[in-house]
C-alpha cells in the first residue's frame, strides 16, 4: 500500500526552490557515479589496483542500485517521500564521505556500494516526488529541469572534481 500523497499548491518560488534542491540531489548522485572513470589512474596507483579490480570498483556503484532499487520498490512507497529522501540522501552523503577516507581497496568497494545503493534510491525518490508535487501542466518542464542535472554533472561537475583531485588528491 502506498503512502498517501499530499497534493498542495506550491508557490512559484517554493516550486523553483524544491526543483533546484531535487536537481542538486540528482547532480551529486550522477557526479559521484561519473567521476570514477577519470580518477581511474589515481585510484589504481593509490590502492595498487589491477584493471580488473578497478573495473569491479566501478561496477559496484552501478550494481548496488540495481539490487537496492528492486528491493526498495517493495517498501519505499510506504513512507513519506520527503522524509525518505532526506534519510536516503543522508546515507548517500555518509557513504560518499566514507569513499573519500577509505584506507583500503575493500573499504572503498563497500563505501562505493553503499553510495550507489543510497544514490540510486535517492534518484528514484526524486522522480517520484516531481510526479507527486508538480501539476501535470508543468510536470514536463519540471522533470526537464531535474534531469538537466545529468549533463550538468558531466560538463561542470566532472571537470571541477578533476581539478580538485589534481590539486588535492583523489580524496578531495
């Protein structure tokens, strides 16, 4: 059974603010996924990884949300979406921080899996929330704004992340 959806009219300013916040969630999740490949050489050196080990490190971030998304589909609709998103995004933030301070390859694998699981569920929650809170007449535009976070992560986030990594190390 799904949690009841409260449809309340948002002011234009509140709607914009909400959509930008949801886009920021998408941006960080996508950036976290995309930044791994360009950091490959640094990570392989830092952890003395083989190409196969690095490939697995990339895989776990994509594989974890496949599993968590399937399992989350059975339970997430039972909860208030805003609260669920805050909890999921908090888990994503903690897991991403754990990636940055991971002392070993195996710790990094576990942290990447957790970040992927929380990030994937957060992304699903974002799209559900847009459907819940934005009236159909504006939903396409709203979804476009939120989904624009994907290319923005690619063209702005990855270069910024690589700049930080070049100057402060991959942990940045």
